[in-house]
């Protein structure tokens, strides 16, 4: 059903007339031209489409836009603030924590939500939190290092 | 849409006219100094005949060039692409090194068919190994040209001049200098590399061999890296393609009425191509689910269990790829003989990005952006599909979300071209995950038979190896065996030797390090079996059976890092070793595993990989590739296997097809050794090829159970333990 949906997108109030049964992934990628969230498996198995909805990492390919009314959405495009990379982004660059880069947005945002909940995770907690995000190039070792570095750098404070 | 949205990959003049003669070509790319290079490349890849035939379109007597622009910036134009393996960083390093410019002033244009000379594609670890030396030669030649120009401009004898930091200066009066920008100003100089200029010696290298961060990292962490599916053109439509239930299925009835009731949906049937198009991709997908199609299924009885018997029966006559001595003599020398058969399964490329292409056909011209390892193949595919000349097709390569050999065919680009031509609009085709599994060119299943023997002292005396359907690469022996023969029966894909592709129920093709994963699993398992029978430590057994100092050195380097201490397997420690020579890159991998015997589950706890690739151009990149290969290799070792029945592919998403995960991760340690005296070889593939054998050998060491089939699933491990 077409309706007008309001939410905050990367900090900005956003209003959109859209069929509210459509999935957030496609609305972001087409209606809103934010292509950082990727389509890969389409069924929630891989995490490439991950975005943040009210501080939780969600699979946007499985999230109808009617469920985000009034909520706060963060995509990879909104993570840097005033041109300054988020500590997680900086750490991913520092550790070369990507190869092809197709899973990277989802990895960073899943880690972001993880650190919101648990700012000082153990390695085991990071692995558990990231386990449902798939990477084919095998950048896993670097991704874990990057998350650890970011967590240490933020000293317990996860900032936007 | 800005066509230069991705300046690391696509730069200026991207809208330039196609069908360039040499003169026009130079006009298009602007002023400066140009060096054209030709390099030979082994087409150890499918359909070489077609690739060669496709070649004469751009200026044909070179296949890469570099330009020193009037602004002093250096640009390398090559048909290679960046799929995550780091060429975007290593190639500029090689260029900066020989040309004496800061790395920051080097640009690289990859995979643009209007700007870059023809290239077969990016595969087989060729980028550094084959293209690298040619690029370095071109840079060295450019340096000499600049010196000639400087000699004239500065009125200084050429032998007094030296290049450094993007300028030429007089060694006796360093303030007498000219920058490359000044020297290139107003020039249009064309040079062809005919002889090999002297390259720097390994001791002289300053940029190569130094770790460098990825040039594409910033874009990839901010969402600004654009892949084919991220590109938008005004008026474009998104397409989903109807997938049959099985290969060889024949459509007998089609009802698209419900799909066409979706507002804005358009169904197109063009021969065997049935697509739904919509201005929103998800609406195209929804409409696709409403299509009712009835098929006649092929009469097929093969499945993932009986396939190996079938392959043995279907294998064509063999081709001897290596032999020495006399096998009968060898058999007489053997105190103990072995006769083993190893099996390897079909595996999928399963790149996180599915095949995607955006094509805009306008009259007799087309522009295409595709996730492809072979941009010039895309050009030909689009030209054929749209019925236009290849000269009129401009292919621009965006970032590619993983390839591994799976993005060398360009079917999706042809589909997009046909649909664009029909609709008169730009069309983006994105394969669904199920399409991706179904249409994949899987790594071929293989049967590997080895008969071998050892003397009383543990010397390998004969080796009789038959490779069925895996392919030739890495099948040759590097151990010191007096009597040996290697016969290859049935190639993968459409490669040389013809093979029998119809033996497979679906398409097969190159998968990261083609043939080598299967061959290395068989060889290094057999070596371990013989070592155990001889009562020897598997590392000592290998060292004793080698007379190749470079290989012995890399085994010792791995052993030292791992802390290997000699013991006869099974020692209960769960330690394994495997060595390989992949296209000149030598490596040895050691692993430690823990086996839960009740569950049949394996946890790989530690992996050490020592690798000698001549010189690692970017050691950071090489280390990243080692980690990536080891992690990816855990999949084909432990879980990855395409299930099928008849010609229906059963695995269509990541729920049943299990990729390696964070929780599987071993501690990975890489050791890089240089051998400056040998040619530089590639690193994007080698470390994956030892993963089957090193885990199998470690499982044997842990439990005494020998696994002869990959992947080593819990069921197979439990069966082997019985």
C-alpha cells in the first residue's frame, strides 16, 4: 500500500511516499540513491544489506519500510561525521579489512551495533556477533583486528 | 550519470568515441609521453580461440600503455580489473618504482575498453607474473625517454642525468633539473617497447617490496565504491531473469498474466530469455514470482553421489603431461606400493556480489558496466547480443564484488543488452542468489588416482598419476622421483585438449587456482600416506624426497614458524603439512586441527603458510591474500559441495551451501621469503591449493582416519573413523 513514511535517515528527517510493503534495502538503493547497503542473498543469510535501525543491526532485505516509521536509520553513507571517518571505518582502512569490499558496509554496521551494546567486547563476543556476516574473500582475520582496534580506540564510547 | 564516478578505475574521457585507430586513440587520451608495451600471457583459460579472434579491434600491436601527462601525472591503462586481490595497489607500485615517481602521482585505469588495450581477462595469477614485468619495462623505457628530453632541454649529456621523485637532474649540479611535467609539456611522443630495458635489481627496489595500504579502502568503507548494481542511468529499468528448474529443461507452458498485472511490470520474451522489467528491482522480483512456467525436465540420473562412477566411465583418452624413467622399473624397486583414489566435489564461486550488468544500447552503439573479470569479453557479448559492432561497444569496469574465476563469462551482460535493445532503455540485470548458484560455472568434480611406491629407506621410487577432469595445473611432480608419469584425462571448461565438457551435468570452469586444489589434495595426501607407512615424520619424508633447494627452504621456513617437531603420524597432535609449486610460487602450509570424533567436527586452530613468490611486490597485499586463501580454502576442505539431482542444482543459497565463517577462523601466520633470482610470481591463488591436503593430513594425525574425499564433512569424517 502506498503511504507516506517518515523517519530519520543518517540524522536527517526524511519523508517518502512509497509502497510500505517494499523492503528497506530496495527503497534505500533506488528511491533514496544510497547504494552502500548491498543485495547479495536476498534472504537474510549473508548480512551484506545490513543497516542500523534504532541502534540495532537489521537485514534491510527483510525489513519492510512500514516497520521503520519514526525510527532512526543509519547507513554506511551516514557513519562518517563532518568528513571524519568513524573509528570503525578508520580501523577497517588501517587493517586492510576488505578485499572486494562488497560485504564491507554490512560488516562495519554489524560491528557498530555490536559495540553500541557491548563497547568492550572480548574476541569471542566479537566472533559471535559477526558470525552471520559472510565474506567470500576471506578478510575475516582483518575484520576482527579492525573491530578490536576500533573498540580500544573508542575507550568504551561508541560515537556517531 | 557521471561516468567517471570511480576515478581509481575509470578516469577522464570515458565518453570517448569507440573504434579507435592509433592516431585517434592518441588524440583521445591527450598529450604527453606514451609507452606501448606488448606482453605474452599464457591463455591457460577457457576458450582461447575465441579470445584471440576477438582481439583485432583496438590498436593491436600492444596490450598496455602508460602515459606521462603534461601535468606530470603518470597513468597506466590496462584491461586488467580489480576484484579485491589488490592489483590496483601493486601495479602502481611497480610503475612508480621504475619511473622514479612518488606512488601518489600514479593513476591506473582498469578495464575500460575504449581507453585500455585489449586484454584476455584477469585470472590465473597473471597480473603480477606476466603483466608486471612488461609494465616495469615500460616505466623504465619512459624514464630513459625523459632523460633524452632532459638532455636536450638542459643541455647536459645524458649520462650525467638521473631520475628521482618525478624529475631529471644533473648529478653534478642537482639544481639543474626538469620535472616530468615540464618535459612532457606540449609533447606527443610515442614509443614502443621492443627490447627489454634494464630493470632495477632487487637490491635497488624502494617502492616494490614495501607494504602499501589498499588504494580502494576509503571508498569501500564509506559506501562510495560503486559496483555494477550501484550505477543509475535516467529511465533505466531493472530486470530479473526467469530461471528454469534444471539445466536442459524445456519450457512447455508460460503464463505471465499475473506478473503483468503488477503496475509498471513488463514481461519480455526473447527466445529463451524471459525477463520481467520494472523501474524498481524489487517489483521486478515480485512480478517474477508470479510467473507460472511449466517445463519438461531432462531425463537425467546423475547426482552428487553417483557422479564419480560416471566420470570414471566418461573420461576420454589421456594426455601424458609429464614422465620420466620407467614405471615398470620403478615398481620393481618398491618395497611397499600404494594405490589410492581421491575424489573432489563441484564447488561454487559464491561471490558475495551476484552477476550484474547495466547496458544502454542506443542505435548502433552501446555502453556497458558489468561485474566481469574480462571486460573485452563483455564487449563481445554485448555486441553479439545487440547485433552491433564490437567497435561500437564501450565497456567500463566498476568495482567487482569478487570473481575467483566465476566472472569470466558474461551472460548477464548479453541479457542486459538484449533487453535494452528491445525496450530502448538502459537495463540493469542482477542475478538473484539462486540464479547465481544455478548458472555458476562450478569447479569440476574430479577423480584422482595415484599408484606409487617407496623403497625400504623411504625413497619414493615410482609415481603413476591419473587426473580425471580436474585439469592439468599443478599435476606435475616436484618431488625427486626416478620413475613417474602424469596423465590428464578430461579437461575442465572448454580449455585446450578439448576434453569432454558434456560429461558434467552443468557448466564447469575456472575456480580460484583451477585444477590445483584437486591435484594438490591428491598428491600431498598420497605423500603423507607413504610417510606414515614408512614410519617417518611427514616433514622429514618430504625433505628427504626433494632435491629442490628452494622447496626444501620453504618447508623448513614453515616448520620453523610452526614449531614443528618430528613425529610419525598419527601422533595425536593433529598436525598436518602440505607443499605446492603453483605457477612458480612455492609454498608450504602447516595446520593444527582439533577433531570432535563423536560429531565428526573439525576445528582448524592454527595455520602457518610460508610462501616464496620471487619478490612480494606488496608484502601487505600478499599477506592479505594468504589469509584470504586460507580462510576461503577452509570451505572446500570442510563444507562446500554443490548438491544436485538430475540436472537440478539443490543448493541455491547460503543456508545449505556453507561458506567459511568467523567462528571457523584459525590463527593464521604468514611467512614471506624472497628469491630475488627467480621471476616474480603471483599471490592471489597459491595458498588456497594446499588447504584440502593440509587439513586431511592433520585429521589423520589427530585420529588415524584418512579422508579421500573433499569436502571433509562430519558424515565423511565419522565414516572414516569407523
